[in-house]
C-alpha cells in the first residue's frame, strides 16, 4: 500500500518523467521469457512466471508513452558510438525461444511497432525437446505432492502445498538443492531428468504426451522461424545446451558459442551477432571467448541501464515484471524502481545492486 502510494506520487509529481529525461541517453533492455494466456489452456501451467498477452499489451501501451522500441542490433550500434543515440530507447528481449513468443507476444508487439530479439538455445530448437526444468515442472505438478518426500543426499525435502505461491517457492528450493548436490552442469541435468522420469513413471503422465500442442513449453522449430513472415524479430544466440557458461571449461564454452552461432547462420541464412548468457552465467574468460567467436554484444541478468561506451559483452537488463500494478511496473522498468530500492538498502547499510553500466 505504502509502495503503491509512493509510486503514484513519483508518477504525478513528474519525477518519473524527469528520471526518464535524465537517462534519455541510456538504453533499457528488458528481459522476457514466455507470453501465454492462462485461460487458453488451463489444464496446467508452469510454476515459472509467464505473462499474458493482455498484461504485456497494457504495459507496452504505457511504456510507449515514454520510450521508442528498437532491436538489439541498433541498440548495440548506438551504445558503441557507431551511430548517434536516439533518446529514450528500449529493447525487448525474449530468452529461450518459446513458440509462444511468435504466437502470442509478437502480435502484441506489432501493435506498438516494437521489434523483439529472441535468443535461441539451438539444441532445443533443433531437437524439439523441452527444457529440463519445464519437463520436471510438469512431472512435479502431475504428482501427489502432499505425501511425497524427496531425498537429495541426506536431505529429505517436502513441498509446501498450501498455495500456488508456496509450491512455486518449493520448486525453486528443490532445484537449488539438486543443483548444490551436483558435481557439474551435466550431472545437474541428469538428476533433473532422472527425477522427471521417476515421477512420470509414477503418475503415468509426461510432458511429451502433448508436447507439440503445448504452447506453455513448446520450443520454436527452424521451420517456425523460417516461415515467420514479419521482419520484426532478430533471432540471436543463447548457446546450444543452455549450460551456465561460467561453470564450463574454455573448450566447452567455445563449442557452445561457436556451434549455436553457426547453427543459426546456416539454418536461417542470416548473421547471428548477439548473445545471451544462459541463466546470466559468465566470467571474463567467457566474455573473451564470445568476442573471439564474433559476437558484437551479450546480455546478462545484471540489473541496470546501459550508457554509451559500456562493455557490449556485458549488457545489463531489467526483468519484465509478471505481476503488480501498471504504474509500479513502469517505474520498475524505467530503472527508477531499482534506484530507489537500492538507495533505501544503502540507507539501511546494505549494498545496492542497481547500477548505470558505463
Ligand atoms: Zn535461458
């Protein structure tokens, strides 16, 4: 209530407009994943937040009063100083290449003349397989969780089934436990899949039963992309297997970055120049390899705005909100929300996370 009140004051006092004017020469890059309407198929929906087309439309309508939407390629040229920066630019990026991006998000974006950048994990596009976290999500939701106990090494884990929100939190903690008990990325993947298999056996239900028609988790195919008739999406790289790159050795990183770039260029006959680090995982060595592969930019999950001259292989983003009222969402996406909360955190003696990427 207090927060909503403060945000309304920020809006009506002109502070938001002032903030946007002050930062007119920086670029906001927003991060989205799936866009899907819960009412279309409510037989199940993932724990991971998806926003509805209506939610997206209302936020874009509001944002379009302040910002002009551009693609990542143009943004990169402006940030590098190769072309003059236009004021108040915003980029919409979608991670992972869900089919719902073209089917449900793009019709909304076109109403606002907004292009998009979709980052493809080419192993999933080509393999037509779900992300392991989505497969396990489905398996978990097909299981009777009230009496189920999961053993992870010496820990016994139980889902908090009181509400959707507590279940979502439990799923996050469950995966974190599996992750911390894993030796490496591949081991973590194997553990997710073997648990999913076990639960699928138990319930007799699997994400593969209806995978082709499941717009929540289905991945774009090369044919979907080639037959997309509009020119408003840049398809860029998100590695092959969506591993956290900072945890891999250099040769493996090189293979992931080079193969996915080649895949996109061969299959789509267009240049792949931009990268998104899966799960925001990168380090200096990953950056050097990305540069050697010819990527011009790479987005992270570090939160903030990007200024001309910033490190293009370490671009900051702002997550597109999935709940809350429009005013607070827009203040958040302008970067002002972060700035205020990190200021408050600093007043309390904690370290702030928001920064201007210079
Ligand atoms: Zn991803």
